[in-house]
């Protein structure tokens, strides 16, 4: 019998396999597609690592996650997190930035609050009004998503984890204190099962008789060739998060050019995914144009030419908080949906937390916010 079987080989499943295998546990990870596939949430060139959150729990976990990434980098003998800095800009009346600054100060994370004049001086590519303010985190940066997942998988295998691809789980059956897993014509038995299946989680929850409101959206990123080639590079441009002018504008996130153009994306504009197994459509040119217009307003000249666009998925809980908990009826099954569009940065820490829960039933980290009963009390997503 396996000690732990993990369902889903994205960044969270890979991080959990790595954490468990390092502890000498017998681990099997099942991924229904190829590793690094583009039908989920863990592929691509970049994800943002930042500390700025208005809630203390996420800033505190980000500090611990940075240490976990450093430990992985040392173990794998390679650099993953690329320091670029991150800059949030908004109008002076946005409470979000004030709350973020308070949490950064409480956690001892370096940051700067910048006026409009200071923004113009430090980041001349930005278009700012006299009412614009900035919150700059010098220690934030970019995680190369696909390479991070590949590194976690490689290290998990190095420590003895077995990773099988092209194996779709057909049925999960709690069996006494363990779990029977039927997948691709084979049957496995495990003491514990950890579900880290991203947008495919609702399919597995239905098998377990659990109804939980998860919203899945297809999000789009666009890559542009800017006029200002130098000002778009790392060292000149941090990751920019433009919260808009308070009139219903979506959050724009823009990444510096890492060799494939400037990446930009809008949050809150994704299309709802009803069936995760339906192949994702091609990127929408209308959405690419919407991104281009918003990028041009924030960084004039940066949307000069569209190079390409790509899609990924976000799996949202009702509050946007993570779901990390035991199944309410079967404690040998762990549910992990640390997503909602901001989870990637926490992956190696989440892996450690899930390894704790799988082997000890508890963890030293405060995950009360992520309990299923607490999330269930929140308004359901529609």
C-alpha cells in the first residue's frame, strides 16, 4: 500500500510530492495529461511572487514561501525566483494599498510608498496622474512557471517519488482508513490521497459526494513588442499591478520583457468554464485588444505590436481564499485548491503543509482561513 497518492501534477501536486518524498515517504503522483500541459493553471513563462496583501495571513505565508523557494533552489542547485521588484499603483483613495502597507510593515518586509512625482522619476515609462500613488516591493519577482514545476517533479523523483502521466483517475473510493483509486484500468490503494487537481477538482469532489462552490474561468494573457525595448527589460521595469481609477476597471498586471515580449493580463475578465475536459478555445482577439488598450493607458508605447496570446485557468473559491482541508467525512482524503489566481507563489510551502496534514493530521501553519466549513459559510459563486 502506498503512503500517499497525489492526484494532479501541476505545481501544487509536484510540490506535495517533493515535500513527501524528501521525508522518505512512498509517494505516487498521477497526472492525467503530460507534465507541463497547457490545460490547467501551472504552465507558462511567468508568475508573480509578491508579499503585498491586505490580509496578514497571506503576507506571513509569503515570507515563509520565500524561504521554501530558497530551500528548493539550494536543493536543485538552480535559480528560480528572478528578482524584479513589484509595483502596485492606484489612486490615493484606494484602501487596498493602505492595508497592504500595514501588513508589510507588520511582517518586516521592505517596501516604499511613492508619490506621483517619485513614480515619474523612478519609472519614466509609466503614465501617472497627480493622484496616483505607488507601493513598491524591491524583493518581489518572477517565477518561471513551467520550469518551477519541472524542477519540483525532477526533485521529487530524485527522492524516490513515482510520477505517472497519462493516467486519469476514474474513481476514488474511501476504504476503511485508506482509499482505493481506480485509474486507467489499474487499481491503487493508499493510506492517504491528496487532491491537487485544479480546475478538474469538481469532477473528483462529485465522486466523493461533496458539493462545494468552485468557479473555473479561462483567463488570457497577451505578449507585446514595445517601442521602448530598453525600458521594458528587467532592471528598468518591475512587475506592475495597476488597480485603475476606481471606476470598475479590472486589475492590470504587466511583466517586464524576459525574451518573449511584455506580458500583460487583466483579472476579473475571464470566461466561465463549465466542463474542464472541453478543449480550451483559441485566445480571443477581442480580449487581446482589450488588454492592449489598458496596457497602452498605463505604459504608453508598450502595446505596439501583439506577438501572441495564451490562456490558462483559474479555480476560484467563494472568498478567493485557498481551500486546504481534510474531506469532512473521510479524513484520509485531503482537498487542496490553493488557487483563485494568486496561489502559485506559495507552492513549495503549500507542499510542506499538505505533507504535514497527510502524515501528521496537523501543521504548524495557521490554515484556519482555508478550512472547508469556513469557506462554505461564504456566499456561493454564481
